[in-house]
C-alpha cells in the first residue's frame, strides 16, 4: 500500500472490482492498491523474447526482400542492419535519386544492394508487389511511405497478393514485466472487423505463433468486461468466436473470451473475479475488438511500459514487415526476423 500527499480535488470513485483503487479527499493522503503481476514477470534478467527470435531467424539464412520506398535514413539503416543480421537480401524499390541522396546524407554504403527504380511511392508499392507475385522476393518490408499506399497494392483484386484469408497485422511485444512474448492483433489494418474478419485475424495470429515456436498459443479475446453483454458487441463476438473454435472453425490454439485486459494478463485479477481458464493470466495472443483499441494498447505498452515491438502482416502471399514510420531501427529489424521465420514455416502458403 503506497501513500502520497495531494492538494484539493473532488472525490474520485473507487470500484472494488478493479485491481487499482484510489480514494481522494481534500488535502489528505492517497491510498492505492496496485495490481499483482505474474511472479515471473519480476525477473528482469530474462533473455529478450525478440532477441531470441532474431537469433533463430538468422540461423536460417537471408531471403530476398523488397524494401518499399526506402527514401529516408531509418528505412535504409534498417535494411542494412537486417542484411548484416543475416535476415534479408534487400532489393531497394523506389526513386533511385532519392534513395541515393538519403544514403549519402547518412553516410550509408548501399553499393551492394540492387535498386529497382520507380517514379514515386505508389509505383514503388506496385513494383514490390509485382516482384512478390513473380516469386523474385519472399517478403516485403515497408519503408518511408504510408501504410495505406502499400496495402492498397497488396490487397488489389487483380494484381495484388490476396489469398482466401483476410490480411491482418500482428504486433509482437516484449513487455519487461510480462514473462513471455505477447502478440497483439489487429491494431493496424482492420478498422472495425466483423465476426468472420475476426476469425481470420485470430487464425493468422495463431499461425504466426506456430512459426515462432509456440505450439498451442493461448488466445484472449478482449473486451471491457469478462461477461457477455448484448449491449457490448465485442462480448457477443468473443462468445461466438469461442464457439467457432469449439466447432473447429478456428484451429491450433486455445480461445477464451470475452476477457477484460487485466484478466488476460494477470492470474491474480482472474482469480479475484472467479475466472477459471488456462488462458486467463497466461495469454500469448491478445485479440483487440477494433483497430483503435489495438493500436492504442500497443503504443501504450511501447511508450509507457517500455516494451520492444515488431510488426508483421499475415494473410498475403508473402509476409510483410510493417512498422510505423516513427519506429526505430530495432523494431524494423525485428519485424524482418518475424518475416524470415514465417517464410521458413511456409505459413503464408494458405488454402
């Protein structure tokens, strides 16, 4: 129990059903009760989950990858580092003069890389997708362009990389106070997925987990509460998805939902609320109800909880390393590691 002195504030309610309760009155102390994390989460000396995946991916050797519109320093640095790490053989796709200018301004040697010259970012995306369709590259890597520019070409019905599976994005998060790698989907592509969309989103995430060596991933389908409420659509979807899993429409993992976030990652929170499930408190995969929730949750973990992250798109003919343009080189390289492991597992060869 911690205490702190505060100045005058109106009283704040305390929900006894929550893990953290705060009582505030005028010029008195705050008393708080913080959530209990898994015991193993306090082990700060554990090996980084993402670093372990990087080593596993590097052993497999590099694959040819199209780096789409790498016209800034971060994109080129990431391509160079991914190549040095033995993950990819980069083919730089974009305006040659802009790529060379960016490399020169950052003193980066890209003389060993082939450049596919294009007029602009849209053309770069189309060219990279064409290389994947022709089998000349085994993965794509996003550079300095908007996600919608790249994905518009990927999902094009006539010239894209569609399969029968809906494309979706997964954040891979190494959170310091969580004892294992955490996969979060979908916080980048599917804005308001319906039930069938969520089925594909979950199956894609399970396939990724298998490629990363998680034999039977535990999938928590998130909502604001852990009970079904007809006024909260995400709880209805969660219940239906669990029944779809029960009937074999989703395979390869264990599903539970709806679960509030605390119940998904905290054994103590799940126990207090009487939730008995192998998934509760032990989730490998978090399924967000919509893009906004997933995106904010991932960025909160990175910027407030100190998580390392990577991002990958699944459901297309080839894996796509896709991160924010604000992400550092490390996140981009780790995303290439995910793409390399996916290519090895042949998960992208979908029915």
